[in-house]
């Protein structure tokens, strides 16, 4: 089958100079099916699965100031099997997307605006936001689960066809956080949510049968803004970090994020099926952690790796266009200065130890998902363009030896969070491929680029030309083909 333009969604966006509605962030409104695509190199025959990326693509002229996280979610899938690759992309047709499509205009204000400007009730801890389902994506129980950064409904899609199968029936009233975690060894999905009303956080477990097995309150001192979590074989790790809405302003329905430097970071560790009273809280240096890399158990200690922000509340960007100074500062990793960091929590003594693993500015890390929650050796982190939320390359870490290897995508080439695709039959942790989507601004096209994870310096194994130039976005994942087929009974 050649490239097929399946649909073009009508957009009401007017020409503008918004830095995150132009350039590499220009929204895409076309939906394609693509097989037999042009390939430079050769698609490896020992890849089996799907690489899925979520992107933000606003369809309608925004109500006031636009933040890139407001954009409507669009999933891009590159599926691999037997040396062949196929591409599809589809909007996630959330309830908000459908309501605005029917109205022909935006109905909800975004993250950078007062929620009172929204014309309808909405979703999210912020409240009155559109659940755009444009943040994260995981594969669980044989299906894609697409989620929203400030807690929304979970949307379920087929990983090969992208046919939408509705909202997860187990979604709690306060929604699902942006980063549910999948334990590939048990088939369980772990998640949390947060809100502006007590107890302010909940935690849950969904079984391999996609049914809710466990759901408990996690009392916090007040409204917080956690974004990620981690897990080990026996424990789940939640957080209460000193970056949250200014309480006095929140009483006036003003959502202004502040870094409360006088407060300590707190990490809550509980058994996977634990009760609220089982949570052990550990204190650590004040920071914000947008994303964690992995966690595992080491004797009496729970070890957690993530990206410690040295400057969680940056000043307005001096290089940003007028009116976008604060938005661009909070999207600039070089302003936030996240560094790969390790926390060790002693479950017997309550002691916390901290260690810097790399002093470079890195974020959006991934691992071989088969090692999630387990002792591991390799991590892969994104390098960002100064001043922008754009990825210019990757760094591979050997956490055992301290060695690292870096790759650059090239001039004016911006990649996505990669997925690690284990080679079929692989035994070693890094025996596989890194898959990413790269947008080439000079050539005005996007590609799916595949690297041998053990030979990054050799450059891409193959580059697959996509039928459309995709917008930049946030998260991506890899789903194992064999596991998907088994879960679907195929």
C-alpha cells in the first residue's frame, strides 16, 4: 500500500509568531497511513514491535496565551517486523477534541491562562483545562494508553491501527497522571493522580487484565505538582517536591508556580499494594524532578535515578520573543539545569544519600523497559537546544563503569524521546536499537531514525522517510511485538 492521506482536520489557527506554533513545533493536521516508505540503509530484521510518540498539535485558535502542552494529542506509530516498517498517525479524539470540532473553535483556555476563561468545565488538577491527551504514552495489556500531563482520562488505542477504543473504564474521578508505569514482568500498571482537594494525591495499580486492583489516598500537606513516579520489584515511589502553586494566590484561583527553597524534597515509598499508613517518607535536598530514569532495590536501600533540577524556577528568558519570556524559560532545560542524579533511601534507618551521576544538562531519559524496577546498567538521555524545548542529540550512560557516549542529530535536526527496542533474541541489556523521530528543518521533512544501541558512533542503521513533517512533542515509548500479540490473544 502506498502512502495514503486518510484525513485532514480543519484548523482555525490564524498566522502568528508564537515560537511554539511555528518552526519545529508547527502543528500537523494530516493523518496518514504509510507502507513501502523510502529507506536510507536497511530496516533491521531483528526488530519486532512499535515505536509510539505523542505530539502536541493545536487545531483551533487559542483562548488567550498558548502553551505548547495545550496542543491536541496526536500519536505517531512506526511498526517493525521481519525487516519491514509501516507508519500511521492519528489525533487522539478526546471528549474535548470532539467538542471543539463540533463547535469549530476553542472552548478551553490553556495552562498559561486563567481557567475562568474556559467556556466549559474541564479536566486536570488545574481544573477547567481541556484533556488533550498529548503528554505521555505507554503500552499496557496489548493496547496504547495515552495520557494528559495534569491528570485526565486514559485513552486506549490499538498499537498497530491506532483505532480508538474509548476511555479506560477504571479511570478514577481525579484522572490519571501523565506517567503511569508498566511492569513488563508482571503486566501491572502503576499510576497516581493529584488535585487541589484533600488528600491531594491517590495511587493505584491496574492488573494485566486491565482492571483496577488497588487504589488508595496519599495524604499530602497541600496541593502539589508531581509529574512522575518510579517503582521497584516490591515498592512504588511517589514524591512531594517543593515546587507547587503559591498557596495564597491559589485561593484567588491564580496558578503561579513557585520553588519553595526553604522546604525539603520528600519521597514516599510504599509496598506496591500498600496502605496509606505503610508509606515511608524520606527527605532530600530541595529540587524538582520532572522525570525519573529508573529505580531498583539494593539490600536495605531503594535506589532512585532521575534528573535533579538545579534551578526549578528560572527567571524569564532574555532571549524569548516579547510576551513569551516565562513560558520559554520554563521549557528551557538549559535554564532549569536538570542533572542525572541518584538517591539512596535506607528502608531500615530512614537515611537518604545523594550522588550526582553526570554534571551535563540532560533530561527525558529512557531505558530498556525490561529492566524497569530492576538493577540496570544503561540509560539514554536527551540533550536539549539552549533556549528551546527541542532535542539535539542523545547520551548513553554505562552506570557501572561511568562511561558515556554522545550522538548529535545534526544541524537543525531535532529528535524525539527515543524508545529502546531489544533485538529479537537478545540476552544483554543494551543489545538492541534506539528508535526516534527526527525532524530536519533544512530539508523540511521528518524521518524515523534507528541506531544500534551498542554502536552509536556508527550513525544510523536506517532512516525511514515519513509522509508528513511531524510537530515536536513530549514523550514516546517502545512496545514489544510479541507481548502485544500475546495480550491480544494473537
